[in-house]
C-alpha cells in the first residue's frame, strides 16, 4: 500500500433533489445523519469509534454544521468537528483535509464529505453602515475583492462560451446527453443512495427532446463574432439542489485495530486557485496538477467524474485535457443531477467509488474534480481494491 494512501471503508449519498422539492424541509444535519448511520452499519463500526467529522457546507451562514451532524448522528461528544467552506469545492476539499488529519496521526477514523440544504439556507443581509439605515439583502457574498473580477457565475459561463465560440447547440446537446445517461443509470445508482423522505433516486433527471431543448429560455445571452448563438440556456445549467454525500475513512492502524476491510484507497488530492473571473477552468487545472503529482497519465484513469455546473464547463474540460465528452460522467453529471453546492464535490467522489466498485477488477483508478466560485478547483484520485 502506498504510504500516503488512505483507506476508504464505505461511501454513501442522499438523493439529490431540486430546491423546494422532496428534501426541502431538512436541515443540513438531518440530510447527513442517516448517511453517517448507513456508513457505520456497512463497515460494522460503533458510533463511538469515529474521531472527527470534516464537512463541506457553503450556505449555512455560520455555526458549525459538522458539529451539528456529529451530535445528531450519535457520535461521541468528544469527536472533533470541522466545517469547510470553499463553496462548490467544499465537499471534495473536506475529504482531502480529512485524509490530512489521518496521515498526520490526528485521528484514526473520520467521516468526511459535504451537505447542502439550499432550501433551508438563511436569508442573507448586509448590516447597514449608518444608524437607522436598512439592511441590504444579497443572494451571494463576494468571491473576489475587486468587483470587476467577480462576475456573476452565470454570466461568467456565458462570457467564456462566447470567448471560445462554444455554441448553444453544442451546450444543449451535452446537457441532453447528461440527462439521458442519468436516466439510463437510475437502477445502478440505487446502491450508493440512502433514501430520504421517501425519495430513493435523484429527482431532477428527465426525458428531454432536442426540439424542446432548442426552445428552452436563454439564461445568459452571448454570441460569437460571426453572430452565432453562444448563449447559456436553462438546460445547460446545474439546478439549485439539496443533498449530501459522505465517506468513511481510516488509517491502516485503525483498520487493523477494528478488523476493518478497506473497499478503496484515497490516493491523493489537490486544491488550487486560478483567475476569479473564469472560475470554471480551475477543475481542469486541479486535475492536471494531481495527475502530475501522482505520476499518472490520462489513460491510467478509468472513471472520470466532473461536477459540471455548466455545459460549457464540461465541454471545455474535455477539450483542455484531450478527453472525449463520453469519457466523463458516464452515468450523468451535475447538469442532470443538480448542484447542492457544498456537497457536489463529495457526490462526485461517491460516484467515482461506486463506479469503480461496480466495474470490478478491470477498473482501478478514478478521478473526481470540481471548480468553485472565486477561481477555486479541487480534485481527488481513488483506487479500487479487490473484493
């Protein structure tokens, strides 16, 4: 075993449901606690064995969702609890940070991932600067200190599509394919999903026809120098969503102590930064950096999972790495599933692990990656182990 590899004991995720849907009444800890219990049951571990929870969350607006989750799930009160907010990257960054805790000997068994109850996110307001003035509501915080370098994420996607002449028809076709793949894989996805509120599958994927997609509204307009439409349509965006995804991780020593059988290995992870005005590009940067660090080539990766918040991002990621679009998100990506921000990177990790396990001995390595607001990117590589 690679001395830097961290054993993965189990993984699970909730269904992902659009904001206002089946999971809309649940707080973050209520989304995550059933997953913790499922992980412990699968590994045959008591709750008292867990040393820490590291949890990605982007919209909780304060507090410590990781601590809430640890207590709600029945973990011991002395367990450490770390909440990570790197926006879209938070769930995957939480896994990498948890592996750092384990590698440093600060914990023996850790639960890590992400959870987002977007439907229950607090209403945000800026406190007034002057006495008697009214508070100012806002939808999102600033992600860069310079307004001119902190564009709206949707407009940034449209501007980038325009800059690389990525046509709307290509974006829509990519999104349509994502929904089709997710629908075809619904039965296969069931093994990784813990049902909540009576929902046992991702609620958003749907049957789409090219003719209908072509008539869907434009979310952000853009056109190329030749007048060709490069707009981002509503189908080419990952929908706002609620959901959670968690991994159970341990040191080799803890595996021996508790008689645990690892199901996979975390081989390495990176978190990177890039230009804040083109945030979607940092996923490719993270993937390239991690492959280089681990001395891996593109053909070494059997499973690729990118949380594609926008269709243009997925298409550009493939172009940047020299991958055919069919190589990534084989069972549908974020466009078909939805975007529970702080959980999306962890969902991608669960998707990688589930596919590696399902494919058996022929598949060995998988890469999960995601980009986040402010120009952040994260990636992680996992290795399957023989049953």
